[in-house]
C-alpha cells in the first residue's frame, strides 16, 4: 500500500480512532509470561482437555494472540477483551462453547487453514494478501496503524521516517510490519514477536519508532512514561474474523451472528466497555 492511498483515509481516522480514549492497561511482561503457562480457555464444561481443535462440533476454537489490549489480553489466567467477548457472544448465538488458544500472531492464519483452529480473531486486519489464504467475516471494528516515538524524538510525522536513517520496530507479520517494510524498506525494520517487545526496544533506544495498532499503542504508551503517539495515523483498517477457505458455512453462520449482535447493540456495548467514547 502506498502512502498516497493511506492519506485518503486520514480524515476518517481522525474522526474515528482519535476520538476514542483508551481504558486499557498493558500487563507487566512477567505477569503475562506467568499467565501464558496456564489455561487459556475462555469457557469449557470439563471433559476435554485438549488444547487444539477437537472433534466436538459444539466447541468453537478461536486462535488469537493475547497481547493486544484491549482486544485480547490476560486478566489473571483468563483471556479477556473485545475479541474474546464478541467471540463468546457469537458462540452463544451458535449454541457452541468458545475455546480460546493463544498462539503467535503470524501462525494464526496457517492454523486456521490447516483446520487446527475454527477461526482466527486477533484484531486481524483484512488485507488482499490474507484474503488469498483465508476467508474473512464482515468487519466488526476499525483499526488504525500509528507511530509511537519517544517524547523528545526528532520524528514528528510519517515523512520524517522516510527522511532519516531510523530503525523502526514492529510486531512480526502484522500490517504495521508489512506496510512499513514496503514503504521504507526491510533494512529499516526490526521485527519482534510481541508488540510489547517492540515498545520495550523503543524505550531502551534499540529502535527509533514503533508502528502498531492504535488501541494497543495507547495501552503501551500509558504503561511506559516518556513515549507518545504521533498525531498522524499511518493506515486505517478493518478488523475481521478469519476462516479456512473450505469452511464457508462457519463464516456465514458467524456473519449471521455478527449481524444480530450488531443490530441488538451487543457489539457496540462490548467496544464501549473497553474503549469508552467519553474518555
Ligand atoms: N491489525 C494488525 C494486523 O492484522 C495487528 C494485529 C495484532 O497484532 N494482533 O496485522
């Protein structure tokens, strides 16, 4: 994606994303790591203890990467957040029980393609390239890629990233990674497996900027004094749920559930709970 097409979307971004205030607080890394070793299932009635897709068609297995507040993050040993709650509501509509698996972000699509997981839901942006591998549901939220820098940084906007000899931290395989690598070049990009690691690299001066989705960005900036988000957004994107190409039936069922949950106000209420529009 070239910068010119992104600029077209900036007005929308300013009116949508930047009007929203974050209530998310990033978890300390030690706590996150401790939690990772524990159960990540959202709900289950005992019996099956497997951690991948089971033959029980009543179980809806969702793959996510639970380091993306407020969409998915750990609260104690449970994965919570906007995606977890929407998925639970979808599972409820379909008469299924939700099971959440926490995996690396860039392994979600392969796991969905192979049938290991029924669906992937991880603040995942719809892109043309991903659409060649998986089917997406209708979009349920808007995401914006933003740039985090140190408060006293010489980087003041996207153009400064092109002009300087800067290193940019990203989460591997995300749209931040894909687009910035395309626009600025691979040599300028340092990839981390978690967004939080990219932010820590910024704090310790290993990179000069981080490109990441706006809501986690707010949580990370709140948790790390001395950082700020540049006012100019980089891209505006749709978040949707992904499914195996050969499982159109589930995609259609989920779209039906999403439609009902949108119409009855459930989706808006879940988003409002985590991203209050009045600050
Ligand atoms: N929205 C970004 C993407 O889809 C990042 C998602 C994430 O890190 N969970 O690539």
